[in-house]
C-alpha cells in the first residue's frame, strides 16, 4: 500500500493529464479575473468556461497514450474513445443542462417576484460551447507533446 504514491508520481501520462486540467482551470480563473475585475474561487473548481478543462485532460490523456503506446494500439483506441465521449458531453449534454437551468431560473425568478415561490437558483454555467471544447482539445494535445 505504501508504494502506491511513488508509483503514481512516476506515471508521466497521469501527471500530464492532471497538469492539462490544472492549466485549463487556471486559464479560466485568469479570464474570469480579467473580465469581472474580481476573483471568485468557484471559477477554479467549477465547470464550464474557456477552455474546457475536461476536454483538455481527456485530449492530453489520449495524445500521451498515443505517443507512448502507439496510435494503432488498443490503449490509444480506449483513451481516444473516452476523449470523444467527454468532448461530446462537455458541449452537448452539459450545455443543454445549463440552458435548461437558465430557463428554470427565469421561471423561478418570475414566480418569486409574484410572491409565490422562494427557491435558490440553479447553476447555469455547466457545459461548454464548441469553441471552448476545441480550445481545451488543443491545450491538451499541446501539453501532451510538451510532457513528451
């Protein structure tokens, strides 16, 4: 059991994947600070925004696996399939969920101002635009190549 952490620390693919996620989240915070002129810690741990950290991590994982095991390997096929699911989910399902949350918040706000309901707001920034997903993909691929 005590040998797990040193082994994980040697896993360059996992470390590159985590670095891609961390860098993407940091970029989101920087963009948020520049746009809003304030810091909000939720930008660092939250979902949504530019670039997609989920996509950056998945793309980095797939690229790093391809570089290390070959792009014709079953390892790459699994990682690339996983990355495609993550990217589809990031800009498809989760984005639709965010739109629904925005509509429900508007309905709740309308009802609240009429004095009939007192509910909290739903989180609206859940998914990503296609541009945010593409940016995350490119960031992940670049980090995988740099981590080599």
